[in-house]
């Protein structure tokens, strides 16, 4: 390592230690999860696309393990394994994570906070954003842009529209993947009833079914055939695919539904403006989304109380972070003028804890800090 690189690493560590101290003073206990983690939670909850960036190995029992690619899931797993699972608890962390990044170091420092069990969701969300901004300030980075969104608002609209279950699942899954969502909205607006394929009978039998009924039918058919998977796909995956095709064949997404979704996804601006537009949308369409809008508006109030300039915060209903486990508030803090990669990012992920094995839902929200990126900008005197 060169003298410059050594100096830069030392500078990053100094800033990060200062940051960790400020997290401790805010009441967040230092967590140190193991570097070697089961790979399954990351693959299940972050999607198979993450596999190409993981550093994987297998133990003697055949379990697939990986070097931790981030710290949210490891901290959550340790919390669930502790005697405090379900109780309010906050953790901070600082340590190396390992992820293949073309042209960049695969080992890098990550800091952050995870907050579990707090029922005051709007206040907790605002606290995360306030602490995230303090993190950038700790590195001397003040010229930042705040981007926010709320997947719970999108889910509320989808629920209120009372779509076929397969349409609902598909659109929610695609929400964080903008190109897929846009393509699906167009595809679902065009009937495919004239398309025929070799499974016409199965598709007709599944038309209008829910996922449970589809799974039962496909399980019976595969049992008769004496197989449990086809081409590496499980019974559940095959059932989902058949159900999706049968629903698409049953007709186009109603034009009024498409109009509502496009209008909703076009809402952007500062949060106060967005609240007004969302309430106008709800009134015009008579959609029951008031609870989600109220939570959003309450969060904005807590953000202002935390000293965050709400009018300088950028909100978009179409904003998503690309991770399936987010369930509500999402945010990124970017260096203004160089905003491709976030410096700090996080949000609410209430569904993660049950996916990791909790018997009851546990509210959860947090964020991660890209230490090296912040330190690099800080050294330039941003």
C-alpha cells in the first residue's frame, strides 16, 4: 500500500470512529456481527442478482456461506437471536463488508444504524434521516441532496385498486426496478387473450384463482406426473408462472387503473407538495389510501421538527432502492452535482424480521454509510 493510500485509510478510520462515537451518544449500541454469514438470507431477501457479487463458500455440511456483503441482515439476525427480540433496541456498526464491484475494491468499510421494535414509525423514520445527515456532516460534507420515497404509498394504491393477486405481486415486485415496472404497465394495458400456448387448459383452469389455489392445482398435476421440479424450477415457481400467464390472458389491465397508476407515479417534488397531490388523487379516484398519506405527512412533520429543511428534500412516488424487503420510507443522501452513487442510504423494512424467522412482525428501520466515499469527498473540502 502506498503512503497516500495508507494516509487515506487512516483518515477514513478516524472519521468513522468519530461517527461511531456520535451514534453511541445518540443511544445506539455497538454491534459486531460475524464476517462469515449464511448466504441464504441474502439470496432470498436481496434477490438472486446479488449472487454474482457475493464471495461464497460451502462448509462441510453443505451449507452455503458468504462474506457479509452488508451489515443490515447480520445485525438483524443477531438481534433476533438475542433475548431482546421484539423489544425496542438500536444498534450502530462499523466494519468491513465484501462485495464484487467492477473496477473498485471488493472490501470496503460500512457504518450505519439499525433500529428495531419502535412503534412510533414516523418519528423513527425522521430520526434515521436526521442521523444520516449528521453522518455526512461528521465527514465535512454539507452540500448534499436528499432523495426520498415511500413504497407503502405504492402498496396502498395497489391494494385500493383491488387488482388480481398476481398483478398485485408482480407490480409490487417490479416497483424498485423502474424499467420493469414501466414495461409491465404497458404490457398489462394490452390484452393477450388471442395468444395461445401448449398449456391452454391449465391456464384456463387457473383464470381468476389466487396463489393458494394455483399452488394446489400445480402440485396435484406434478404429483400425477411424478416430478417435483421442471428445469430447476420448484412447484411454487411453476405455479406462480402459470398464474401470471393465466391472469395476463384473462384480459388487459383496465384503462382507468393504468391512468391512476401513471398519475400516482408522476407525483414528485417537495414532500408538502406531494401530500397535496396525493390527497387530490385520493379524492378524485375515491381510493382509500388516507392511512398511508397520513403516515407520510406525519413523517414530514417529524422531519421538520428534527431541523431538516423539508422544502429542500426531493420526494418521488416512483423512488425505490432496488431491495425487495423495503416496506415504507426510503431515502438516499447524495453529494450534490455527483449523485450517481449515494453516500448514505436506508429506509423502513418491517417485513424483514418475519422473513428472517420472527414469529411476530417487528418494526425496523435503518441506514448504511459508505465511509470511503464520504471520506474522499471530505478530503476535498466539500
